[in-house]
């Protein structure tokens, strides 16, 4: 685990030891915190190997984002991590 600072413009620097240089990530807001999930260079290509689907890329992305957001909020509620 690493603690990072967020500057006045909302930027943060990810520690080098995490190896996320020049990569993309999903950020899911969940109350008083957020979840960051690093993405492979071509996520749909990676997923095709183990997750065949007839749905379009955009529809799958929307479903995944909705599901991840709901999961993050549920976890935060169970841990009482929302700001009142």
C-alpha cells in the first residue's frame, strides 16, 4: 500500500514501485474514497481470450462500470466509509 498526495489541481503521483508509468486506469468514486484499477494496453483483446461475448464494446463497458460502482458503494457502506 502507498500513500500519495493530491495537489491543488487534483493530480496525484503514483509511486514508481507500482509500475504504472504511461498506463491507463479506471477510477471508481465510492463515497469518501475511490478505487483505482490499472488497465492493460488493449483490455478488450485481453478479455476476448477468456470472456467471449456477442455484446458490443460500449455496452460491455457501461455494464462493467455500473457493476463496479455499485460494488464499491456496497463495500463502503458495509465499512461505514461514507462521509455524513
